[in-house]
C-alpha cells in the first residue's frame, strides 16, 4: 500500500503573490520620493560679529554722532553682516540690536540705525533697541554711542544682543563690550 502525499508543493513563487507585492511596493516608493530631503531645508545664516565676540577697544564719551569730525568723540560704526552657509550675502534679513548695561550715570551704550545722532549720548538720550534690514551686500549698519566714564566707572560693561530673522529662522549672537577708558 502506498501513502498518498496529496498535491506536491511547488518551490516557485506564485505569480499572483508577485503582482500583489508589486502593487503594495509602488505606492511606498512614490511616498518616499515625495518626502523632501533634509538637505533641501534652509541652511542657517552666519552672523558677524558672532556670539562670544568681545569689543574692548571702544572708549567712553563717543556720543557726538556719526559725522563728528573729531574721531575721539564720533559714535562707533557697527556693521552686522549676514551670510548664508555658502558665504553669500543674505538680502532682506531683519536684524535687531538690543543693548543693555548701566553704571552710576545710566546706560553705557546707545544703539541707532546708521547714522547716529549728536544727542548727548546714552546717559541723556536712551536708545536701547533698533531694527535694520540687510541690503544687497548682506550688511545692516548700526551706530553705537558710549557715555562719558568717570574713573570710578571704569571698567563699564555692556551687552549687545544681535537677533537676525530670515525665512522664519532666528539666529541670536551675544556680544560683550568692555569700556576701560574715556576720550
């Protein structure tokens, strides 16, 4: 007597299963191709001067405006440069500079969109924040006034916070200013 083993199983894959598998894999490939790559996202901007910068060569008593002929009293120019990751200028970035820091006479710094006025300085005309948009060269130009410092007020320190917004991305740089002398 022989045993009936039933139908012999084929070692090949049924073509119906191949068609079903293909039908499921095509939409998965299409979905993966439609997803944007991480590399396509906007790169961060590079801001100069950057976080950690210390300005120690400025002196007090520079509050006579950007056009003062006496360099020992003229307000300081403060350009902020914004570039993309490839080093190209970023046009139309919003740059806000906020200053803080006080001593016995009041505010140590005043910040202005260039040019600075001849206004008696930060101790008499406080200007703690200003916003400028970068031009074709990627630069937003500011001017900084410093107050006159008595010897008992030296050194005086201040902080400049530079906030750059471009295409919905914000970059913040914190800069220290140390005034050790007055002109």
